[in-house]
């Protein structure tokens, strides 16, 4: 195997919070729940680039329903670890949302500022329904209430990498999710 796992970059990591097996197991449970909730309806999954790439591909393949996908890119974090609260749309959707059953797929909700902005924006485009699935959520960091229907795991308020989540564009390809040693970003 040539993929990155926690052992390859072990010196950069502090704690592994979730292994790839735990993530896969949880994704399967969430996918089954979505299949049940949306029975008979087609779903448009809207992924938020780049972090949601892994969860989007795994979630989709774990589902039995017919799904379409589309992507948005918004700016939130630069190379740092603090939410700026500034949201800018870098890439818009290519599909019409009117009458569609939309689930926004996120990697992580931290302050909620990015998603809150995004939800208002998407709601204004007339979907039949609009829900959120996020792989990780930091309840302690919430600065704005966002109604999230599907959550993979609630995690403590620390900066994590792996499974699509980066630090300075690295570590996205780590299969596990881990905290970084402070020496990496200080
Ligand atoms: P929010 O607006 O909710 O504070 O931030 C959402 C975005 O910030 C996420 O989509 C993600 O890109 C980034 N982010 C928040 N927390 C973390 C974290 O612990 N690790 C990484 N790598 N990115 C994070």
C-alpha cells in the first residue's frame, strides 16, 4: 500500500481520535439512516470542497438510494487554525436546486459560521428540502446554531487532520483522524 496512514507521519501526530475502520463503520450507519429517511426520493449531495471529498465518496458508496452530487468551494480557513468568519464563494454549484432534496455534506463544523452562511445561500435557491450531514462536529466551538440532521462524531474542541481535513494543505490523505503536535503549527 502506498497510501498514508498514521504510522508514516507518526512524529507529526499527537493522538489518533478515530481510525479508518471506526470512520467506515460510522459512515455505514449514517448512510443507512439517510436511505431510510429518504426512501423513494432522489438525493442531491452537495459537498463542500476540499475537506468533504473523502466523506462524500465514502458516504455515497455506502448508500443504496439514487444520488447525484455537486460541489461548492468556499473560503474559510487559510493556513491557520482559527475560523475567520469570512466566507467567500470560490466555486458555485453547477446544478439547479429547485425542487431537489439536498443534503449538504461537510467534513467538520467548528464555529458553524461557514455552514450558516452556506445554508442561507442554498435555501434561497428553492430546494424541496435541505439538510446537513457532517462527519465531525465540535459542539464546544459553536458560535452559531446550525440544525444538523446527520453527525458522524462529536469531537473535542481541538484542531484535527486526516480523512480530508488538512493543515496547510497537508494530511488530507491520512486515513485516520488525529490531532497534530502543537510544534507543527506554532
Ligand atoms: P467553521 O466556519 O464551522 O468554523 O469552519 C468550518 C471549516 O473550517 C471546515 O469546513 C474546515 O475546512 C475548517 N476546520 C474547522 N475545524 C477544523 C479542524 O479541526 N481541522 C481542520 N483541518 N479544519 C477545520
